[in-house]
C-alpha cells in the first residue's frame, strides 16, 4: 500500500482520541514530522507538525537518548536503520 503523508496524518488524527500510544509519522525525504495532538499537549511541543525533525527531537527526548536517536534517524534516512528506540521527557 502506498499512503501519502497527509493520509497517514488523517489516520493518526482519527485514532488519537481512542489510543494510549502516541502515534507519529515522519517523512524522511521531506523531513516532515507529524505527532498526535495528544502527544503535542503532553510533551508541551509548540506544534504537532514540524520540519528539522532530528533537531526538534532534542526538545522532548531524554538527553541521554538523544545522540543515539540522532544516529538512528540518520541511518533511517539512508535506509539502514532497523529499529528506533528512545524515551520522551514528561512535560
């Protein structure tokens, strides 16, 4: 299946009210990141859609996890990452 960024964003908005998880989509090619509105509020993000995703993660990821996350996101952009794991700070 081939979903557009906009379609995935709509799906996240649809499921967000009824889930405990914080859904997001990251368009690596365009460097466009969308996270659920509930996550935006929980982690005090200024917006739930942003660019410069690697650097923006610095605002809400545990500082101890950021360097490893940065490497994993860069690997994902090259198509070589297997799994991305990190902890998010509470607001």
